[in-house]
C-alpha cells in the first residue's frame, strides 16, 4: 500500500505544479485580453477544450469525470484571468 501512496504523492506534486503553471498562464492571458478589449469567458474556446479532452487516451478515468474536473479547473482559470485584467 505504501508504494502506491508514494506514487500518488508524486503524481499530486506534478498535478499541483502543472495547475500552478496553468493558472499563471490564465493570469497572463487575462492581461492580454484586457489589452485587446476581450472578455475572459470564451465559450467557443471552452467547447474546444472539452472536445479535445474527450479525444485523449484514457484507461481508467471516464469522460464525464474529466469534464467534471475541468469544469472546476476552467472556473478557477477564469478567476485568474480576471485577476490579470485588473
């Protein structure tokens, strides 16, 4: 059991690092969108993100689970984008 937990811990570290990087990019994108007079929320882009996620290979996780996770991730990304627009 400990071996699996250690692997999960390492994966969690990678996930947090990547999420932090994603939020930083969302912040920077918010700054660019402000300069161009665009809104943070881009429904067409989000649609494309979800479509792309469905095409990625998966072994265990289901598409609806990925969608649920990414709905939260994108929601938080929007917050970071709005912070970049300030």
